[in-house]
């Protein structure tokens, strides 16, 4: 992964819960495909249209990710800054809004896809609802990984879409990164999505 791709992945993580899901998953799919030029053309305009303000640190990530990919400097400079972010618009819980059996198809398929991936360190799941209580709950898959973050995000998003989730919530967090508040809240309310995965990974690492 290039430095620009890593910066873009980190930025898109920080935008979780602030950009609409329908846009965020698509941007992550483009990044996984290496389409930084498409992101350079569309992401700054989307931030402006959706009135998403960013911090100074996020502005640095935005420029590091997209300047060399051809982003319009005027669009980048027009994205408003904030000193600090407001409260989260979402709450998280470990309990599904509907009963999910031990034969949960998402967990079964993800377990098969992630088997043998030495870069994957943890896989957890939680359910997100808007703080207003309106709208359906969304499943959030939280993966901690040591490498291949954007590629893994794109792959798992495609898996979830194949299983019927139109706007997949896949958050692949670098093990060296302090989770943003959105992810901290999601992790605090999460449970292991693949029982036994951590023990399995220890065996993998110590072979």
C-alpha cells in the first residue's frame, strides 16, 4: 500500500458515521481498486456537498492522499475545518435487533474468508443505530489488521454485499492506529464475531 493509499484509508476510517454509508462504502471500494484518481475527483466535492467539516489533522490526510492524484486544490481548500468533532450520531450494542442464530451466515462466511490471514488480528461485530432511534440497525464488522487494510476492506465489503447487505459497514483498523471515537464506541459494545479466532491466530503466529 502506498503512503497516499494509507492516508486515504485512515481518512475514510475517520469519516465513518459522518459521511453517508452509501458513499463511504463506495469510496472504500474505489480505494481497494487503486482508483485514487476517482477519489481525488469526487471525495472533496462530496465533503462540500454533505457539509462535512474536518479537523486540521484530517485535512492533512486529505491532502496527503489526493493532491498527487489530481485533486483540485480549490476544492481541497474549500472543505471547512473544525477544532473538534461533535458527539456521535449513533449508539452501538452487541445485541442484534433481531435474533441471529449460532449459524449466522455472515460469521460463517467471514470465518472461511479470513482463515489463514496472518495480517488479521481480531474480528468483532456490533450493531449501530441512529441516536434518534429512527431507521434500521446496521451491522458493523470491526477488523484489526497489521497490513493490507484497504484491500481487506474492499474484499469484505464485497462478501457482505453478496450476502445481501447493500451498504456494508466494514471497519478495518490498523493495529498501530488509535481508534477514532466512532470505532472506540463500536468496539466497546462489540463481541467477537468469530469465536475462537484469537486463539486460532495465536497458533498461526507461533507455528
